[in-house]
């Protein structure tokens, strides 16, 4: 089935509300784990449309699940709404929220005929905190057969979603502990923790020539002090990224060695703790991707090659490793500047940004409808969902403590 008229009509009836909500989220940015107003506005809109709401799910006050329908195929639309500190919606999460909500509203009246149960899952803390992994760990995605969302970018074309992916990323906090002393009277009695931080940064800088293309690392010192005291502690926040999990694990081992060497050289103690869950590489499901490409072409957005690997990371990658998923990157026409900038934040509140949001909403609704009504596609997605669920169960059994809780300071950003 490729006639989008019914979806367009259903969306048009709620379009002004969806736009008002997306504009409101943009105008009132809230950072990771603090998206209380966005959470409520999304939940209220869906509840008014007849969805059954669960607010504050999985011990996360700004997560929700809205459900409608009782069909045998369970489809999830993911909603993001956290903003970047100091920048606002420079990643376009207001458009992500509006597109998923719009898709849900467009589909809601057709679910009985499609034999679909539709869930809309509000997923906090994508920028920092790994909200989707926390939801995975707490069972929110159990029983879901497919999951979708869409992501705006500065690119001005629609790209073939198949083959596009993202990097794995992990984030940690390294704390060096030495011994304080008066910097003039008895400096030899001290152990300068800041020296260890400097050596670690130099070692990591020298490591860069050994790492492969597509791998990234970043270190941000957090320490403070005064000149007349030998620093007792020094803190560095660190992340590394790679295209595959084996490459990621190797890079992290290399980076850890930089910190361990710095501690050894200075006589400091070293503690490294994870500050949020690891974000895994994104897997675009082929069946969903093919349906998406066709849906976007129907919206008048022809394909122009593949973006390949995005030099970014998303916790939707974690969902995609466990549930057949789609996370297409779609360009706002005429947009310039990189993601995570004030320039792109302005594009996320532009007429072209909202036009893309509308097209993405109809396309995602069309994907779910087409999967549900095409027997071969439905069977393929269900088979893949069962395969991923079995693999996830085996992984949980062998690595029960893989995911890290977000550090308290990240909750309060």
C-alpha cells in the first residue's frame, strides 16, 4: 500500500498542535534528565488523542510510554527532547519529537486494520546520559518488534538510509589523587595530581597518530586550584569513539594506558569511573530502510547516495542492536553549519525545518503501515526481532553489569 492520503488527512487534523509543541520545546530548552515540561507536553498531546499514558517510567521522571492498539506487531516511535547546555536545540530534538508525535497521530486511527500495537516512547538524555540504554536495561523495549525515529541534519539532500551508521562512544571520569602541600614552603612533600593530568593529556595527544580513521578521543580537564597549593586531586572527563565495538574496546584500552602511565610516573592514585552508558554503533534495518526510502521519495525528497558513517553517536544505536530499527539522517533544505551549533539551532526552528518534520512524520507512519500490510516485510521484521531478542538475552546473561548508571553531576547539567 503506498497511498498516503489517509495518513496526511489524519496528520493535518493535529498538525497545528504538533507544530506548537515542537516550537515550544525549541523555545524552552531543557537538558538531560531535566526535560520535565517537554515530557508533559508530549504526554498530554498523546493522552488527548486517546493513547494510554505511563509517565515517569523506568525510574526516569522524564521518560514516558504512550500505547494505542492491540495488534500483534508492536511498533515503537522514539521521541527525543533534551537540549544542549548553553546552545539549546542545536541537534534539532524539537523536530525529532514533533516528527514521531506526528507519525503516531497519523497512524492512530488505522491500527486495528493494520493489526499493530503502537507505542510512543519518550526517551530522555540522548545528548548525555544514555537514556535509551537505561530504558533498555529496565525492560521498556522488551516485546517491541520495530523502532523508528528520524534525525535532522544540515545536509540539504535526502540520502539513502541503507549503509548509514554512527560511531560507538563511551565517556568516563578519571580522578588522580596525590598529596597536597604548600607550593613554596614544602613542595617536595606534595604529590602533584595536576602533573598526572598533564602527562595523561600529552600521552593521549601522542596516541592520536596511532588511531585509525573514524576513531576519536577527547579529554577535558575539570580541575581547579590556587598557585600556592600543590594540587591534591585532578579530574579529567574523557570520551572515545570508534566505528565498531571491537575497535572501540581497543581504543579505550590504549587510552586507559595513558592514564595509568601518568599515575605511575607521578606516584598518584588513579580512579576511572563510567559517567554514562556506552553508545553502540547504529544498525539501520534493511527492510525498514527500504520502506523509508520509498516513503521519502513519495514526499518529493529524492535520494542522493548514502551519508555512510556519521561522525557522531546516538543511543538509538543501542536500541538498534536489540530491535530492528531505523534512524535516518535527513537534511533541512538550505541549512548550514554543523550539528551542535547555535546556527543549526536556528535552522531547527525554521519553516524548512518544520516542513522536514512534517515529511518525516508521514514517512515514518508510512513505513509502519507498509511493513504491517506487506506479508514478506512483516515476516522479515518479526524474524529479525526474534533473532535480536535472543542475542540480547545471551548478552545480558554473560555481561549483566555492562551498562553504567549516569553520574549524578550529569543528571544535574
